[in-house]
């Protein structure tokens, strides 16, 4: 008398097929191997005025950043220093990351408004600011994108904490007299004095 | 530092409302039911809010606000106080328009409405969600005076969602699919690459927190929950999942969320949040207001690798340790509350807590961590925090040797 | 019945915000962090609120609002949606003026400030809190169309508080102390007598729910938590505890909260909430919007005697039963979520759920319950609820034979 | 080197002694054995005008209730009927409950404003309305309060569900064919039609 078919772990049949057209509008990701590159092209020269108009207000005319907005260039050989600067040229491993990110998120506040040709041109210009592309006439396109390599690619390695930090797995951590002498204070947040005041916080309605 | 300093006696209030007198609220009726169809905290708790550090970022649309850990207890974070991290502000998604596309290396690309997702089999699990940059401002030394700021990029709610595996089974995963791209519908179109193994393990496509629908700032109507892994991967306002044969190396897993070591090399795909803990009370925003005597020291511990097994507490800057009590549910990859009771003799103390998880990982001291990572990592700072408790009950964020 | 009826396709929304188009919220930045220092639900969820039944009472100051159980999932109730029951409105207590007096048959009468209570040893536990009158309107037959109204006088949050035993130890209990009077500071000065054995067992003097301070309508700053026992005893705005050698027989344990049987005799001190369950989805306010096919039936079960051991579900009005899945933490005296998955063929069904607790108690049918209690009890109606699921997905509260 | 004394489960020494004066202002409870009765007195006759002025608007001139406010009198011999009326006279077991409750909670909206003599007088009047006190001259006081008995006292008994409802503990509840025939619907909430409309709920700011 069961009015119910017991559920074998078959398909739920929930949702429907996504059409290629639906997918195409949202499928904007680009990978290092070129997967996802849109068809288009643009030269450094074409990129410059676009960049100046749409990007420079925040990122600076040369990618040096305005105010506290992110820097886009510079910082070469700074990574092992006390003040590393992680720019597209100094740090990023793949140029595909740049074109993907500009395509999905920039300009900040007007995301996904660039045409494909604008996208290639601006990307070319940012790579030019980073000395990755050397000449203003260079035309970046889906065809030649794969030839662009960033200098820092080889300096990334996969998470190895479980081996490199194996010492942090220790069955019996020290419980008494774990260091000699009394602890002494060597630094105070209060001296740096950059903590927001409790009384100056945002207002609750 | 908290207003009023510490060891100041708590405000005495209005004697007319104290015994033997009958207080105002006993004399007269208060507001009736459904005066507040959706409740909110007492007006006397209006200081218990998320706060930001304005100088950290150029704009509040790409910024962070912090959970007031010092003003909470137990292991659940209330929905209104979960830290926020946006890259392009809060997407205000109309649930009628919400769509999730699942495509790439699948047998059948699918599109789901919110109603579709809500009628699937679902589970509810409490997990901590910690930004990889939590405590990031403290790599070079004590900088921010308050655990809200040093450790407040973590929260823990009960999520309800569909196992990602259920969606993948529905679409059919092709054998060469090894990675997934998760993409948000916000104006940053946030993306992260997720290994298939994790996707099939415990990832949830979640739409509820603590029983009710996600709040907009936490990804309404749908976000990813990636238990134990850095919060940046918990893509909010989730609009698309693509399956592929390799990772995407997108901005949030190259430019950001890679951990720069002293030698200039950088670790990537550092997903797991190492075991960590912090004493929430006392702490700079929550000083001790009694002069001495019985004192409960309390805090939170968590690990991306599983359950918290033990928390030790030191009152002398790590020279000697005592094991704290764990209270409340001890869930896998969830915040765990600890307490340590002692009779404070009113002396200055250097307070620390040290978490251990079920894999045997022991939270390192800051100097141990700096020794292997340098101070340029930004992310994954799980070093032991030191608070200096002064005789007057005030507490400071300090570095010690 | 929910607007739009059922099996109506869900609203299609605005195609401009759906793929392949880029929605408004992806194009432009949303509000930044701390635009909402204390968060709240999406404006699209504004129907998910506590509601009252106006004709039930003469005034909203002495009335009840109900938890929207049909719009929640998991086992935690978010703080903003916990049902309210006030006898004289919401007392708005100033925490600086808050005092708790503990006296009577004790060695040393004590008075505590809120700071005193907050610095004591504490625990966090999730418990259901159910009004004894929950489902009270249904004794004579199906009356209210929606589980919010039939079963919504229950919620379940994670409480943080001091074991009452700790306070009693502090004052010293005299040997002849057998009962406690708990008294609220609201304008009803609500009182209930509590047996000493329960007081020493698991009662909490609680000040937090889901991590943050109690909301005013739930007793801010301090309420009693009496696990598994009727919510009327969970005195809110707690101001006084007196120890005595006998019960007080006050209004809420004589005129009210006594259970009148058919023979005119009345049961008193009926503290424990018997095992109970309800299907929250589908239910009258939450119809089925898909025509047929894979369906998850979901609900809540709880027992004042301990853990939920099993929940069975019937689709044919109690003729045949299948065992449901329990999901999420199964805590002592807490709400427990259950799911039952089936392939709905689109036929009319009579849905029921039946809870069993770890003591072996089995939730009775309404007719079994009426047989032993009559229909005049008002309180403690834990009979099995029947929902009629229509072919069009609408659901009705019905009585069956 | 421990800077901490381990906590033996001794006193916490938190809180302070409550003074007798502090307690007295809040210690307003009254028990059936007379514990807690304040010193005072009042006659039915004195109670009548006080009741009419401060109580009758809600509870009716004779305790019969106005509108949907609670009834205070009547309902004798109704308890075993289909429509039981649970008034002070018909249902309540102890008169102490009445004076305690009026003292702590009434008048609704002006709790704890009655003097002790007013309290005795109004209580006497409500008992008079309930035929418990028979004469208007009767003066109720802390001295004679113990003589007042309510008729329904003996009809209360302590919770016995674990024995009287023992049948609800059954190890193996029926799983199939638990009742004969198909279930038939015998009542519908929809017909009674007293459910608030979803669209007419309270407004959220
Ligand atoms: C109104 C300010 C603004 C404008 C205009 C703007 N950006 Fe940005 N840009 C930002 C912000 C803010 C971020 C960081 C966003 C985040 O936190 O995720 C950013 C990040 C970036 C990054 C990543 C930086 C890194 O180190 O990870 C790149 C590359 C970038 N922008 C390129 C561009 C380009 C190209 C344009 C113009 C087409 C542009 N931006 C226009 C504000 C701006
Ligand atoms: C403004 C309306 C109002 C006034 C005036 C008022 N009452 Fe009440 N009374 C109520 C309400 C409402 C309740 C129920 C409160 C609750 O839900 O706990 C109540 C309850 C009672 C009860 C308990 C009834 C029961 O069956 O449990 C008694 C006795 C009572 N009132 C006596 C009095 C007396 C005596 C006065 C005057 C001194 C008074 N009331 C004035 C509204 C009123
Ligand atoms: Ca793609
Ligand atoms: Ca300052
Ligand atoms: Ca008032
Ligand atoms: Ca917008
Ligand atoms: Ca007393
Ligand atoms: Ca109607
Ligand atoms: Co990482
Ligand atoms: Co009861």
C-alpha cells in the first residue's frame, strides 16, 4: 500500500539542461593554457589611452597606484626583501591571470564592460608597464597570448606544510619550564597606535 | 583600549531601578509581541558590532569587517556578527533571478534555480570560516589592540546545504575532471580553483546559516562551504561551477592567497587553515573589571584538519602551561570553546593559548612560525597570541621573547 | 494558505538578470563592509518573521508570536525568529541596573550584578524551549493552517549560562530547602516553583543565545533555562530566586499550566514536554511547487526526556510508516531535524511524523491522546499532526479518522 | 613558578551579601501556608470601589470579563463539561495564589502599586464575587487569610503521566497496516478559517 517509491540513489532530476547560450554569457574564465581566451586583439598603443581613462585614476599612470589602491607594476627583485612588492611583473606567475581578472572584475565598479579588443589592448598595456611586453606596437591577441611568460612563474611551489613544517606535529608539547628566564615584552600594539577607537565605530540604526 | 579602563568598578547604574526599589520595567508594560517581527539585540548591546580598520583598504567595497569575538561566548556566531570580506561590496541577489550553472567536464551541463537547490537532500553542519589573512597584520609584530582585529576574521555557524557531490552526481563527472572553478555573482566575479577530491568530500552548496537563509553579506542566496579551508574559497553569491582538468591560477590563488617566504619563493594552494587559538577574554577590548580573585580565562580554538583535541594555557608567556577545559560541542573543523579557571592574585600576567588538533598538530609560537616562514606571508598566521594583563585589569597585545 | 497556491511554477524573475545576461548585482558594486554593523536578512526574506494570531488574546502585551518553522532548516533557531510569549510585554532591562537576588533557605543570601554572573564558570548547550500551550489550539480539531501557528511555540538555540548549582553552592543550600521560586523582573513578575532536584541537575542561569547576549524579548539580560521542561518555567528577566520547603502554587502553576482532564480533575506540575514532532516542509505555509518527482519531506522532533531516538513518517495517515533520516547534531532535549525522501507520484497524501525518544516514549496519535486526556487540557498537546498534501501541492491542516 | 592557584571547588566569592532591606523590596511572594503574607487588612465593602475603579474595566463588574480579558468568577461545576470555565472560584486551588498574583501583577500595566490594605480589600472582593467570602463586612487580613479555602483544591493531583500514560512507552510501534481501511478527513482548519493571512502580517522595518 506504499504510495511512495523508495529512493534508490538515482538521479534526482532536479534542475534542467543549461543551454550553450546561457553558459556562454557567464563562462568568462581564462586559464594559463589559453582555455577560455576570447577572440580579440589590441596593441599596447591602443591600450594606453584606455588604461589612462579607465584605470589610471586608481592604479596610477604607470601602475604605481594612486593612494591606497593596488599597485600593478614595479617591485622587481623585491620579493626576498623586507618590503616585497607583489606586482604583475614582479610576482604573478601567469599572464592569463591578468586578462582573466581584468575581464571579470575591472574597472572596479564597472566590471564586465570592456570589449574583447579593449581587454587585449589594456592587458597588453599593463604587461608593457611591467616590462613583459617590450614594444608599443606589440599586438596581443588570443593567437599569441600563449607566448607571454611572466618572470616569477618558477618561484611558486605547491603547499608542502605537512613535510616542511612537520616539526609542528609533536605529540607532547612542553608543559613546564619551556623557555629560560622570564618572558620580556619586546613590542606593544599600543605604541604603534593604529587600532580604531571603540567609540568611533559605525552606527547601528 | 576599552573605555573606562579596567578594574574600574562596573557602572553602578540607577539605584531607583535596584532593590529594594521596583524598577521602571517592572512597573509598566513593555512592548508586546511582534512589535519586533524580526528580533534584534538590546539597545544596551549596541557596541557589539562588526568593526573595520579604515586604513587597511582604499574602499569599504573591497575590505573586511571583524567579528567581535571578545563579546561572544560558546562556539556559535550569531548571524548578525559574522565578519564580512567583500571584493566588490554586497551583491543584492534577487532569489527569483538566482541561477547556478554547473558545466565543463560533465556529462550534462545543468542550470538550477534556488527552488531547485532548496528541494534537494541537504545536511546541516557547523564549520568555522576563517579568512587566510586573519591575523595577517600581526606577522611583523603586535599591531592591533583587540582580538576583534587580530583574530576576528573567523566565524562559526550551522550551515544547511546540498553536498556538492549531489550536484556533481546529477550532472555526471567526466573521468578527466580534476579541478572545479567556483565563481561568484558579485561584481568581483570571485573565482577559486577547487580540487575534485575536496569537492567530493565535504563541500556544501549552502543557503542557510543558523537555520535561516544566508544574510546578503554572507552570500545570499547561495555560497560554497569548504570545511577547514581558507574562507576566500567559500565563494559567495555562487553563480557558476565549471569542471576542468587543471587549476585556473586565478588572481585569488596567485597574486593573493599565496604565501611569500623569506627567500622570495611562494607557497600556493595553501588551503588548509592550521590549528589556531586565541584568548577572547580577557583581551584588550574586554579587560578584567574585578581586582583579583576567581577568574575565568576563555577563548576559541579551531583546526582545518579536524577536531580540536586539547588547548593549553600559559599565564607566564609560554614558560609553563596548563590544560584548559573544552566546553560545548566539539565538532570537526568548527570553533571550540575553552575555559581556564584560576585565582588571579592581581599580578601582571602574559596570557597565551595553544591549540592541538586530532592530527597531533600543535599551534606554534610566533617565533617558531617566523623562523620557517619569515614575516612576508600575509596569510596563515596561526602563531600563539600573547596578551599582557596589567594589574589594573587592562590587557594589551604584546610581543614577547 | 501561502500566496500563489502551489504547483504554480516559481516566479520566473527578470530575464535581464539571468544567464546569458550579466545581472545588475554583477555589474555594479554593492554596499561595503560595516554598512550593516549588525547584519540582517535579505529584504527578499521579509515574509520570514514571527507572527501572532490576533484573536487569541486581548492585548499583545500578554500574547504570543510564533516561530516560522516552515521557513527554517537544521536544528538551530536564529535569534531574531525565536517565538515570544510575554505576560506583560518586553521588559527593557538596563544591564547596569540588573540585579539577581538569591535568598530564602540558604546560608548566605546573595546579590549578583550582571558582571558577577558573566565572570562565573559557564557552559554552552543547545536546548529546545517549548511553551506548554504549543498546539493548544488544536485539542478539539484542526484549527490553524500552518505549522508556524500549530507548532511554532518552540525554538532551539545554544544557551550560555551558569549552572544554577554553581549559584546555589555559592550561597549554601539549607537541608530543608526542597523548592525554588524563580521570579522575573517584568511587569508580570512571573513566578514558577522549581523542584530542587532539577535545579541541581541541568538548569542554567543563561545570558546568551547563539553566542550573543539574549534578545530583550527572550529575557535580556538573564533568563532561566530548564532543559526539557515547559517554557513558562524558563523565567525571563530573572530577578530573584528564593529557596523554600514547599512549592508556591502560584498563578502560573494553578490557574494556568495545569492540565484539566475530562473528569474535571487537573494534573499539576506537568513539567516535562513529551516527545513530539512536526513536518515543517511541506506544510500549509510551504506547499510543494514541483508537480511530482523527487521530494524531501522534512521536520523537527524533540523530547523533554532526552535524545530523539527515531522518527517515523507516514504518507497515508498513519496506516504505514517508514523511518526517516536524522541529520545534524542529536543533542539531549534539543530540536532534531529529520528528512524523508520519496518519489512523489503527484497523488494526494496524508502526511504524519511520529517521534520516539531514548526512553522508548512514542508520540501518540491525536485520538490516543484525547482518549486519555480529553480535549480540555489546553497544554501538552503532543499528538501526531496530519497534513493533507493535495495534487496541486497545497497542504492543509486536517483531522483524520 | 605557577602564578596561579589551581581552583579547588571552593567558593567563587562572586557577588555580595544581599541586605534584608534589599530583599524585602522584592520578596513579594505568598504561599498557601501564609508564608509571605504582608501585614494588612481590608473588607469586601472597601474592596468594591477599588475593584470597580482599577479592575472592572477589564475583568467586568462581577468578574465576568470585558471583551477578551480574563474572567475572574463563575464557571462553577463546569470543569467536566465541554466548555470548562476556570475561574478563581471554580478552578483555583488556593486563595494565596490570588493575593500573590494581584500583588505582583495587577492592575495590568500598573503592577505593584496597590497598598497592602488595598490588596486585602480587592482580594476579599474578588473572593466575594466568587462566593468564597459570603458577607460584605468580612475583613480579610494576614491574620485570618489561612481560613479561606477554595472549593476545587482537592481536584488537583501531581503529574502521573509516567504511570497513567505508560502505554505511550512501547518499544515497537506499529509500522504497517496500523489501522483498517483508508484514512478519511474529518476536519479541516480551512473550514474554520481563523488563520491569519500571510500577507497581513506585521511589518519589518
Ligand atoms: C575605482 C578604482 C579602480 C579602477 C578604476 C580600476 N581598478 Fe583595478 N583594482 C581596484 C581595486 C579596489 C582592486 C582590488 C579589488 C579586490 O580587493 O579584490 C583592483 C585590483 C586590480 C588588479 C589586481 C591587483 C593585484 O595585485 O591583485 C588589477 C590587475 C587591476 N585592478 C587592473 C585594473 C585595470 C586594468 C583597470 C581598468 C580597466 C582597473 N584596474 C580599474 C580598483 C580600481
Ligand atoms: C488593562 C486590563 C486589566 C486590568 C485593569 C486588570 N487586569 Fe487583571 N488581568 C489582565 C490580563 C491581560 C491578565 C492576564 C495576564 C497574563 O496573560 O499573564 C489578567 C489576569 C488577572 C488574574 C488572573 C486570571 C486567571 O485566570 O489566571 C487576576 C486574578 C486578575 N487579573 C485580577 C485583577 C485585579 C484584582 C485587578 C485590579 C486590581 C486587575 N486584574 C486589573 C488585565 C487586566
Ligand atoms: Ca570556462
Ligand atoms: Ca589612538
Ligand atoms: Ca517602561
Ligand atoms: Ca547595484
Ligand atoms: Ca518570600
Ligand atoms: Ca481567511
Ligand atoms: Co592559503
Ligand atoms: Co505543564
